């Protein structure tokens, strides 16, 4: 049975054939909380008012001897907090770990009705999604959970990138995907110790210009994978996200990495530190100047067809659809 895609809606009636479905629910930042730490759990009711999604992290960054405490802490925090319209997610341990079965069985059994999405790390192929899909179906039936729990895959191995399209279409439960640049770098044997972002040595030199020094231009290390992920997600009506940015001291670099991902089609990113919440909010909401220009396009072409000039720039059916993406997102942000 095909489950409803509750996070997406088609473009407006009367518009030309939908180019791409748009997210109804804002998920500009997935805010990571380490639930084994009581002091962090205590902040959750307040954090939940500021973010689009709260995620209890059980996987990497949680020490092995704190895995059970993190799971129990997440269940406790989920029971104790009213999340309102804010999404509640968890990142479980990976499928070949000793903790994952208890993560899934205990969490779905105790707070499954409150849980929106399970983030599944290190997904390598459709088979990983199928396993979780079946397990969730059994547990939802056992505990009479009426609403399907969705699956969000982290794209963080070379094998996963190779199979990204089949992962995106593996189940109607697929909510979306995040780039996991740290694990992906290790899996590909990239020579970096960073969590996302650029690298000072990843650049090509501009052509020599007489005696003047040549300028180096830094490139986005993640451009190829983000583009590949966005295409796989868009083709299957699910959401692409940039993942973590590990250097909390460099807010400008975080903003520029998030912005590249937004421009390429991502709808959000992870916030691992409170300072990244506002960055994600700003970046993944459309720029007011862009919205004003996009509105001009929609107004100048009420039936979405033909060609007009606005401020010296040619507009046609395709730019009408681009404008609609921006205006629809602005409306969801404003709602
Ligand atoms: C996230 O999990 C990453 O590996 O970057
Ligand atoms: Mg990872």
C-alpha cells in the first residue's frame, strides 16, 4: 500500500504541470540534542520553540558506554515535552551495531505515536531501508500506531552515493536524505579531518596574468554529492538536506556552506550548536529581494506561459516555475 506523502503538496490548481512538489512542513534545521546529558535535556522545551525539528542523537558522538542512557534519555525527553508543531526525530545507531534493535523496538514501543522521523545512518542501499521499513510496519501494527513513522537516510558512504537513486525510492516512508560529509570523507579516503565545509587546499589556480600573483579560488568539496543527492530526492518527491558543519567557531563558513546547499535545492541542514539555528533559519528562508522579484514574474505572467522582459531579463514558462518555487517557500515561511 502506498502511504500518503503528508509533507508535500502539488503546485496550485490551474498552474502548468507541476515541476516539483514543495515541502509543506518547514524543516530548515534539524537540531541535534545528546539525550544522555541531563543538562542538555533540560534545555529541550525551550529549544523546541526555536527550531523546526528536534533530534535526539543516539549514534556517533554518543560514547559506547552511554548508548543505553541516551536511548532512555530520549524516551524520557519525548514523553516530557510538548513539541507542538516542531518535528520530533531520532538518529538511531547504524544497522550493524549492537544497539540498533533495542533503539528501534524500545523507542517505537514507548513513544512511537509522537515520533515523526527516524534518521538512519550509513545507508548503503535499498536493503537497509527495506529492513527498517518492515520492522516499523510490525511495530506500528503491534502498538496500534496510526501514523507512519518516516525514514530519513544519511548519505555518508561511497556505496550509498553509488546507490542514491534506489535509496531515494526504496519506500514510501522515505522522508528525505542528508549529506554526511565526515563519514563520507572517510569512506572515500578523502584527505581531510573536517566535518563538512571547505578546505584551504581544495582549489584550482586562476590562469597566470603576466607578473601579477595568481589568485586561488576555493571550491565546494561537496558540490558533486549534494547535486547528485538533490536530483535523486527531487525525482522521488523527497527532501534533500545538507548535514553537519563541525567548526562552530566559523559562522561565516557555516553560512556559506548552508547557502550553497540551499541554492542547489536543499531544504535544510543540521544544527549541532545553538549558533547554527539562526544561520539555518536565515539561509533556508528565501531572500526578500528574491521573493519580490519572483512575485513580479508571477504577476507579469498570470497564466505561467509566454515570454516577458522584467528589468532587462527574459522570463518565460521555465522562470515562472522557478519563481513559483521561491514564492511558495516564502508563503510557507510566512504562514
Ligand atoms: C554525519 O553523520 C557525518 O558523518 O558527517
Ligand atoms: Mg556520520
